C-alpha cells in the first residue's frame, strides 16, 4: 500500500509542477504586458492613399436572434463603399435564411455590395464556410465577425492601415462584452476574457511570442491565409490552427487592445459548456497538430516555451481534475505516513503558484476597472477560480478527446441577442443543454469534496481545507446552473 500512496503523491506532484510552469509563464506575460503599457503607443499608421478592397465575412448558422443585428452592423462600417464587400456565409437550416435574405436585399437596395452565400451542406463547419467564401472574392483583406458581434463603424478605418507593412498577416482587436452585467456567469466570463485580451495578448506580442487570431474581431491578409495553407477543418479551433501555421511561416501579427469589438457572452450554462468544449478540445487538437513543429523549429527557446504552454493551456483543466481527485485520499495519506511530512511541506510551497495568477488577473482587472478596489477583485477572482475548477471535469473530457484525435461536430455557441440585462435565453431555441451523466458526476464530485472537508476537520489537518472549499463551491455552482438551465 505504501508504494501506491507514494505513486499517488508523485502524480499529485507532477500536476502541481505543470500548473506551476503554466502560472510562471502567465507571470512573465504579465510583466511583459505591464512594461508594454508603460511605453507610449506608437502613432497609428497613416491611412493609405488608396484603400484596399475588404471583404467582411459573417459566418452564420441558425442565428435567428442576432442575424439582422450583425448584418446591419457590417453595413454600417465606415469605409469607402466601392471598396467594401460583405459576405453573409449562411449555413442555416431555419428561418434565419429568410431573415438574412430580407435584410441583405434592403441593404443592397441602399447601394451596399453584399452577398448571401449558401452552401449545399455544412462540410468543414465554420472553417469550410470561410474557405468556400474566400473563393468568391478577390479582396486583398478579409475581416471576420461572428454573428454575436457588433463592430464599431470605424473598425476598418482603424485596422486596415496596419497592413501598409507587407509582413503583417493579421490584425486582431480586443473583445468587449455587450451583456457582462447580465448574470454571475457572464461576469465571470468577462473576467477571464479580459485577462486574455488586456494581458496575455499584449504580453505575447511585447515578448515577440506567438499570439492567436481569436476567430472573430480581426482582419486577415488574403495572401497570409493562402500562403499558410488556407482554412483547415481538422480542429475545432480553426483560428488557433491557422494562427500557428501563419506564424511558423514568419507572418507578423498585430494586436490592438485600443480597438474594441463588442460581443455577446453565453448566459446559460449549457451554452457556456458548449463553448468551453469547443475551445478546450480544439486547443488540444491544435497542440497535437503543431506542438512538434514548434519544438523542432528554429524559434528562440523562450518563444518555444511560451508556445508550449499556450498550446497546452487547456491541459491545465486535466491537471486540476487529477489534483482535485487525489487531494481527498492524500488527507489520509498524510496522517498514515508522517515520515513523508517534508514532502507535503514542499508540495505546499507549490500552492504559491496562485500568487502569479492573482497578479495576472488583477492586472487585467485594474486596466478594465481603474477605480475598483481589492475587495471587489478578490470576490470576483475567488468565484472565477471556483467555477473554473468546477468546469474541470467537463473540460478534461474535451481535452482528452482532443489529444486522442477523436473527431466531433462543431457545436456553435447559441446567441440570444442579450444586451446588458435586457432579453432572455429562457424558452428560446438552439439550447444544447440536457441533464446528462456528466452533470450527475459534477454533483457527486461536489459531495466528494464536501467529504474531503469533513475528513480534514475530523483528522485536524486543515492544509487542504481552502482548496476543498473552492471545489465544493465550484462544482456546486456548475451543478446548480446545469440543472437549473437544463429545464
């Protein structure tokens, strides 16, 4: 039995080590980002003497509640009318097709160059639609907006000038949130996304490391897409996949945190889970596809290291799940094997990995909320941390499927047309949630970690008590929302 207990402890330590490495990489990105913000931003490039032709692509699939809004927003872009071309890539199978057609006809009558592109099937899902539509335009630049986005009218005027540098392949902008205050779930999603857009992307760019196109809210150079092999549909994150292929071919990416592209956040747990599944599985698929090429490349060691943690960031959920499940029996192992106490003390040092993450998220919090204090931040951070842990089971399944190369359909995130606190998702179509076995397991894990709290209190070992408390809250909230929102 002692050998088994030592194996469990070793596995626990390996998970802690991986999380430590990830946490330290985020610390370095935070330092790079803070340094970049202290340097005055260079002036924007001079507008071109002649604006290039831009095609704005709007991938749509059964977007009954938002399709008219995104078409109107694209048509309202302030750009020379003879240089603006809009494509509505409509793979819909419901009334969305008719709504889009009516709106497209109205804008076409106003002089807008807008096409309604309908395929015979959904082969390749979003990547297939983008690839198909690219053959229907001669534009030099291609802007992409998902159906839940509402770009500002000056979006193209602020991004297109950066392509005066022939080496630039992509210009990505920062996401903002149309409905951040809608619910606790949307608040926590905004909290996480802001860290990515305020800190991670800025830090990667400042350090000369790989960043990624975020699937929407950005502009591609057509030549970059074609030189990098075009859109592939063999991962669920076609954006991350093409980003790595382009940067491995030395294309430069520009990130503009000062340019904002507002979008809707999922307000129901089933929608959030479908989005998380796609992002985490797609990230694992892209790691499986490109990590070897990155490590064998001539890139600097620091860039390889950051790219490794970037591609494997979804694997953190797997480490958290293993760490969590092992933490309860380790409460008893610590009592039964007092001779291993120095090892446990060493492991407790690794819990300091939380500090770099506090620094990372607090930096983003302050940039987004300059007047906010520590109290509001800590409340939001602890809730975010708990819910992230509570999603570990769901996301770990997605990661394992991705690493094993198991194919799955592209399940898009339902958009409900929610703005601020207005609107509702209840009673609307496109729901992906159901009460399934995974939800039951999440409820059982909540009870399992509650038992861990009781065991620690009974034995008098309080070292893992905060960890188990976060797990109980996290799995409890995920279970509660999953059941409530499945009705």
